[in-house]
């Protein structure tokens, strides 16, 4: 779903190494990162079903929660991180109720009428609509 490259857009490579290096070897620990990603996915799925093509907002939420999980394992969660988590939870609530999209739909575009005429505000029979009495 997300890669280390996605995480590196939000935090530096050094910070990612430090957050994932729980054994103090000085190396990036991919297992720890994968575990944090899985925890973030599980948390998101407690609200919604994670789609195969998530919106950029949902992907950013997943990245934020993954970083939060990495910081939590190292007891480095700041007040700002907690506020960011609350904000992301609010977005998930909106996604859960359907007010925000969760999946990128196909690459379809809006259909354009074949005769390329403006059809807004026209009645089907092309007659003026009697608006007398509406004001």
C-alpha cells in the first residue's frame, strides 16, 4: 500500500532509520516498518474498508499513522503528533459516513452532449418554462 519512499516524503531517511532501529544496530529495520504499516492499516480498517486505489488523502492518513506508530514504539509521540492523529481520525469518520471519498474512481471524464449545445436550464421540449408566480 505504501512504501519507504512514501514515508521519506514526510520524514528524513535518518529519522526513518532511527525510528525503525529498535535493536540499535544503526540500520534500517524493514520488519519494524512493515509492522507499523500493518498496525496503521488495521487502525484505518476499524473505520473503513481500505480500497485498492485509495485517494491521496487516505494514503496520506496511512503514512501519518505509520509514522505515528513508529514514534509510539520509541516513546517519541509529541503533542503535535497526537493532534495530527485526532485530525486524521476525524477524516476517517467522514469517510466512514460517506462524506469523503476513499477510492479513486476510474479515469472517466464527464460526458459531453453530442450536439455540443448548452442543455442547462432548458426544458426538454425546448420551450420556456413558465416561472410566473415563483417570485
